[in-house]
């Protein structure tokens, strides 16, 4: 992984995302870039309240320099590179363009969930970002714990895209030495044949056994009532990361991020790794 990109809107969640980005960069020995997109709004970050100099300047460049200096204290990559960029324009377009230009291997972004959904640009643009990013996106929130003993939940449903991301998730799990829980997600319906989901889980299991070199487990989750059942299962098993796909169409103006995934992204108190998959 060459570079990790962390968008910053000066909220507490985005500052926490910087901390996660530093940890991930240290693990992968990757370059780290922070970026901010100017939108014309004024910001009053909490971290500036304890720093009179920042309050007096009230300038995004000073804020970014402060956050970069803070990140450098924990960034331990030998001959590594940590910097920041400031761009102007549409938030999603500028972040995706920067990730594409840099050849970023991962975007780490702080999201705000249901509370304060529109109060910062990352909160209001999180869904569009994960649906359009050229690389995987790791969404985090400041209440989350991001430790090193990782267990990844990989939900498998009837959509082919949920199986197409398996090699990407297995590779990520191998890099961070994580266990993978392959979970067939079924819904109680007269039209759905349960054995179909079971067959898909076995298909993933065969791949994991032959190719991945990752410790894995298989199970089934009832998703009839929505993502809360999945989150309950994740907490029971000590899951630290949930992997989800987003299908990118050949049409550059179209992407598919299912309502279930939207709801899970908004509701989850666990980090989510969103993996783009093209048709």
C-alpha cells in the first residue's frame, strides 16, 4: 500500500480518523496524506479551544499544520512521508480526484452517524464518497476502538458483488493478520431459498481454504430485520471491522450502494471497510 489518504473537516471524528490513519500507515509502512476541501464554511474545531494561537488565526492552513504536527508525533514509518493538501470545490470530487492522483490504497474517513449528520461536510457526503472512491474506504467514528487483534465480518448475500470482494478482503485480512467471519445473510421470505445462501458461503469457504491463507469461520445471520441483527452478532463475536461492497457500474455516473449498506454505515459503531467492485 503506497499511500493512505485522510480527509479532514476539523470535526472530532475526522481528527480520530487521523489517529487511525497513522496506525494503519505505520502498520503498512505507507505514506500518509491529510487533505481538506474548502467549502466557504467557517470552522470552530474543539482542538483549537486549548490553543489561543489557533483561535486567533482561525485559518484552515494553520489548523492543518497543527494536525500534521500532531500526527508526526505518532507516525513511525522509516523514510516515510507525511504531508497535507488543501483543495477547493466539490468535496466528493476533490477527495476522489486526490485519491486517484496519488494512487492511494486506502481512504480513512471519519463519519458522524445519525447524530449531526449534516453538521460537517464529511457527514453529509459520506455515502457519496464511499460509492465513488477509486479505492477501499475505511469509515471510523470517534467512539470506536481500533485495536490490533482484528476480526473481520464478511457478509455474503444473494448479490454477486458480495463474493467478488472476497479476494480483496482476504488480502487485507492477511496484511493485518485478522480472522475472517464469512456470514451468510438470509431473510425469511417465501421466495428465498435458504440453500442458495449456504451454497454461496461454501463457495467463499473453498476460496479461503485454497487461496487466502487466512483463518476463517463460517456462519449465518438473519438479516430480515435489517442491520441491527448483524451488529448484534458482530459484538457477540468481538468483530472489529465489517467489510461491505459497493458496485461500480461501467457507467461513470452510476454506482450502487444498497439501502441495507447505507443503513449499516449510518448505524454502525464499528469501523466499516467499503470495497469498490467494478462490473
